[in-house]
C-alpha cells in the first residue's frame, strides 16, 4: 500500500487564541497540518523546526504587526519563498496595497467563508503552482539578429514571442497577452511610436509596460516615447544585466497593479 500523501503544513499567525482554535478546527478536514502562532516570536520559533508550505498572517498584532513580520520573512533567504496569505480584518485598500507590495500571495479579509479561504490556500498549494509561470514578453524589431539575441538573453526567465514586423499586431494580441512589450523605434510601415498608440487603444494593455529598444539615443526621441505612453527607453546594444533589471522593475510594478485591480473586483 502506498503511503498517504503528506499533509501540507500551514502556520497560522494571529494574536487571538480563540481565532487560532476555531481556524484550526475549520481547516482540520482539508489535509492541512496547522501550526498556531500567537506572536511573531512564536512564529519564528516554529520556523526553526518546521518548513511550512504556507503562512496565514494577521495584520493587527501587538509588538510586531503582520507587515513587519512579512518584511522579516522576505529579508531572510530561508523564508523568502514561503507563500504568505494575509488573513485580516483590515479591509482598507492601502493595507491591501502594502501587503501586495511586500510580496503577499493574497489578501483575504475577515470574516471569510471556508470556501473562499480554501480557494485562496489551494491556489498557492496546488502542484501547478510550483511550476512558475514565466512572464510573457513580445519583442517587435525588423532585425532578425536583434530578435534572436533578445530571445537567447531572456529565454530562461521569460516566455519570449517575436515579430519581425509590427503589421498584424492586433491579430497577434488576440492570441497572446504579453506582460511587457519590447519595441524598436525605426521600422518599415509602422514605427514604434505608431505601434504604441495601437497597443494603448486596447483596454487590456492600457498600462502594460512598453520599453523601446533603439539605436537612436536622442533626447527628443526619449521625450516623444514617454509622451505617447512608453514606460522606458534603452539604447542598443543593450547590456544584458541592465535589460533584465529594467524588465524586472517594470514587471513588478505591473503585476502589483494587476493584483490590486483583482482585489477591487472581489
């Protein structure tokens, strides 16, 4: 007989003892092993001996609040990758924004139904979650060698689609939803500036990051790019480390905005 699948370990952090007991009771039938922690000190004591699959974290607690705990977790390489779901009575938008900016996986407000809480937990514990989805980059450039170089530089961390011509961009965007665009400026038929206008007309891409890659380092070009909605401007040849850094910066902000919008819809 095969061994039963090991229960997922969840540390539940809240300063209210009754809430810890009730949540442990609510979650006991879902194959979770719950470790209650009534303070930050107890949480970090548990972490010395237990590697959890998830942490459920309250915000309002004495001495060290949930935001400070989150900062400590993310600053420690041992704990930085543990998914954290805030479970709190703070329903104001600034608190949710701060939680997401700190790297929270989700922000769930009390009172919460069992179904909503389980859905949030399972979204993080699902086996498919382990397979990190790579951000999608769409690069448009009339130089095949530039497109191939971009693909080779970024293929490890990103899913890269390339277009040697901007024609047909709307049809492509019906099939692919990029998280960021890399655009050349000087291209036949449609230049980069005209392409930005087309992209920005689409509601799903009204704030998707757009970075220009160009060989023309002219201040007027930079100003024009920003005026029409570009996010950044880089000069070819592009340093690989700088490109990665800019992509990460713009994607982080975009993903944060997207997650905040999803909270507004809940």
